[in-house]
């Protein structure tokens, strides 16, 4: 249940302001770590601002949606929703200057496909990626553990799709005078499609988002379901009615005020990012290749030491058997 989930406990926030502060802190930490030897004026010119990071992440959320839409075989909505959750969570505490969104994007979708049991192999998956598919495979597999660590292994995601289906069934049962609730689908789908591009996922429960989508659809067909809310969903509790109505209103406002991205601004940010990103996490850099080689060497050294210990123990046990000193 959502109320006892890790999503509710660790990934729910009270306001967009609280989320913005987290992202500003993430930006500041990166600059303090990597630009501490630069004067403040030079830092501002060289590194991305928190605003720049927010704009770039938003642009890549659009790319994520487009990637999922075009994916073959067709991707279930639950995979798309979970991908958005992972992507948004990752960039709460990690800077785009540390990990480029184009690399984290495909990793989020790949991990979401596994978690939501959408069974595609890594080869099938990268067949949907433009460019060097072998490189894409390496990036995904190298980042998968990092992504899981950054979301604190909170991999189960509660999306609004299941509560939405429950609401539509309930309306059909309890509101016989409401003609054909299925005609709300196009408006509901559009609403949910866009709401994943907002921070509503961090601020409201899946059932609240689903209910807001239904009421959006109802408004589009110019009908009214207020009695369903007050008599069926909440009951006569005026305080609960007021709270839920306020939540629905906030969610619908976030839908209406969805930020439009300036492509020229994004292009300038991307150009700046080329220079200021952490080269140790850039697969095209020599620093990254050296880091990967060192990690591989460390792994080989650990394996060699483990094999040497096992061999030494076996040799000692054989000697004990031969000398008759081995005791069971």
C-alpha cells in the first residue's frame, strides 16, 4: 500500500519549494567539490546554475517520454511511470554535471522494464537506441547499480494507473446516470501523460493524481461528478472534502502550468555542460576509461587474492592429510 511504502516515506515532499531547495543544494555541493579552487565569479561562469540544471532535466524528461512512446515492443504505462520516478529521484541528489541525463535516462527505462516485468533483453532494449548500441549497452550496465544505489534500492513504485482503473469501475457501478465513463479516456491519458513531467509525483499520492485526472476528464465533457466525490469517495467529512478538493485543484494547476522549454536555452546549457561535466563519469573521456580500467584491475586483483587464499588453504589441508595431523 502507498501509505506504508518507501515512496511515501522517502520520496514524498510537501511543496515545489522544498524540491527546489534540494536541487539547489545538489548544484552547490557539486560546485563546492569540483570548483573550490576557482573564485566565485569564475564558478558562476564555468558551472551550470541550479536553474540550468532544472531546465536540462526537464528537457530530458520530454526525451524520456518520446523514447518510451517509440519503444518496440510497445511499452506498458507502468514502465513509463516508473522510469519517470527513477529519473526524477536520481536528479534530486545528483547533478547533471556529474552524470549526463542522456545516459541516466536509458538506464532508468531499462531498470524500470526489469522491475515492472516487461521482459525485453538488453539486446532488444538497445535496438531502440540511436547511435552506437554496443556503447549504449555498456553505459546502461555500468550505470544500473549506480541508479539503484541513488534511489536507495526503493525500486517499487506506485503509479496512478491502477487506482485510475478502480475509479472508473466504481463510477460505472455507483453513478449509473453518468453516461459511458470510457469517453473520459483521451482526456485522462493526456492529463497523466503531462503530469509525469511535473513534480506532482513527489507531492501527491497516486490515487489523488488519478482522481484529478478523472475530474479533468469530466470537466472536458462538461459534466459534473461532485456528488461522487462528496458522497462516495470521501463521505460527509467536510474537512476531508476540503483537503482532497484542494489537492485536486493543485494537481490540475500543475498540469495547466506545465513549463514550456526554450530549445535555444537548452542548446546553450548543453554547450556549457560539455566543458563543466565531471570527466570521470563521461564515457567518451580518457579519465573515464582510466577509471574503468582501474576498477577492472582492482576486481582482477581481488579475484587473484581470493584464488590465492583458496589455493593456499587447499595446499595446507592436503599437507595436513599427508602428515596425519588433520583432525576432523
